[in-house]
C-alpha cells in the first residue's frame, strides 16, 4: 500500500483531516503518547468503524479527546459530589498532557464510545497537531491507539500505515511521538485515585497531586473484573483493554534474565538494551539496538515500541530486552514489556 495517505501536518492537511472526520471517516492522528485512530466521538456510525478497523471487541471503551477541561464538561458529570469536583480540578492540572481520567459520563456521550459503561475516559492531549485538529473540529475525537487490536501501539505515521493504512482516509504526520507509551489512566475516588494503566504521568506525580494512589491488583491483567467482588459497576471495570498479552510482537519476547543463552545462541536473538553494550558484546547478536546512549528512561520509553517493531521484523527467533526499576516512568516501561512478554 502506498504512503500517499500520509500527509505532513500543515493548515491544509489539518483542515482536510477535520473534514474527513466530520464526514464520518477515520483518520490516523499524532498525539504526544502514541498515534490514535480518530473518529467523530458524536457519530455512532464513525465510532463503530474504529472497532471494525482494529478488530476491537465492542465491550472495550474508547478515550474521548477534547481541547480543554472546560469543553470536557458537556460529556462528564463532575460537579457533584464536592469531592469529585475537587478531584477533577486536580486531574485537570495535568492537562494538556498524557493523563486520561475515568469519570461518570453525561447522557450525551454516545453509547458506542463507552461500551455501555456509566463512565467515560477523557483526555486533553498536548501534541500541537492534535490540538490544532481539535480546534478545527466542532466535536470531540474518540481515538484508541492506531494499531490492530493486540499489536504494539504506533509511535510514528509509518507504523499507522503499516497496520491500518487501508482503513483510514488519511494519516496526519506529526513526527515521532514524544512519550512513546500510552497515557496514564486513572479513576477518581473520594480518597485519592485508582491507577488503571501506568503511563507517562508517574505514580509518584499522582501521589503528589492526589495523596493516595490505589495500584492495580495483580489479577487485573488477567480478569475483566477487579477480583474484589464489589458490585459498584465502575469499580468492577478497571480498564477492559488491559488484558494480559497486549502490545505483543509476533515473535516471542523475554526479559534478559529469563533468556537462556545455552538454549538459543545470541546470533539468533534480537537484543534491545536501555544503554549501549560494549561493541564486542553487541556484535554477537543477530540484531541489536540500544534505546538511549545514557540509559535515560524517558528516551527508553520514547523508542521502545519502534525497537520492538524493528526487532519483530528481523529474521531473529527471539527478542531479548533489558529491565529497569518500577519507579517513575520505569513502571510503565516494565508494564508494557511484561505484557509483550505475555
Ligand atoms: O495515550 C493514549 O491513551 C492513546 C492516545 C491515542 O490518546 N489512546 C489509547 O487508547 O491508548 P486505547 O483505546 O488503546 O486504550 C484506552 C484504554 C483501554 O484499555 C480501555 O479499556 C480503557 O482505556 N478505557 C476507556 N474507557 C474506559 C472506562 N470508561 N473505564 C475504564 N477504562 C476505560
Ligand atoms: Mg491500545
């Protein structure tokens, strides 16, 4: 498939993308986290096309992107009780940026977006191209990551073309994503917040802002419910998309300490490290890439998905990758690596 659908961001291409969306078509869009598969969030027919294009189960809800916390108000109920209004204000302080907030929905949200849930996930993205696109649209934008369900999220326009090129009217090219991992998702509580998906906004940052962060139960990666037996319909649905074996490459992937060199020699391994290996070591691998020249975890996050895709396209049999501490951005990095390892 040709790359003619990829268009560099400009006033003209942003207007064209806005028109496609207004007419119910899908567009690949850049955000600071990963590329999204965008549709007019108020058009149920267009929203259904997202699920079809991705092969996404219809019970897995989408994030609505808006240009400000103010314009989100039409789609949410956050004025009462008072604790919710307070927590909403705290969350809004992270916007525009890579934080998604799950709150009670208003009746105006189309059911297809929330998969029938009483809540809606809202985000105000910071990517300048996405912000211009939102300004050019008279509706909010529903967008999951622009990858076929269960594959690695896209961090550049070319990734979107490879996975969904024939499903979109166009792809707006806003360069390589700065974060490289999907947004952090939280649910607001009267005391603190519940982490539904780790991302670029760290647990430490959330602790500073909200005081308390409920971390996901171990079981949440494997079950649709939260395993607590609670009947609260909001609590009973963490992030339905956070199933194990998500973000997976086609080839098996192992964290370095689970790789047994005696069983598979380095020449058949695609090796991804967080900081450079000495040349003599690096040269033994069938394919090798270091994600940062200094071991900077923000750079590791930014380049992780691209490297996994590249490693997946080699003739190697196994992808072997470093690990890091689960603090700061390290928590989101290890979450994605664990899921890719299955
Ligand atoms: O960074 C991101 O968040 C990107 C960009 C494009 O904004 N989007 C993204 O969307 O990662 P997606 O659909 O790939 O992941 C959204 C996650 C899914 O796991 C979904 O189950 C969860 O958010 N989610 C959406 N609405 C929810 C709700 N009402 N309650 C709980 N989880 C929800
Ligand atoms: Mg996704």
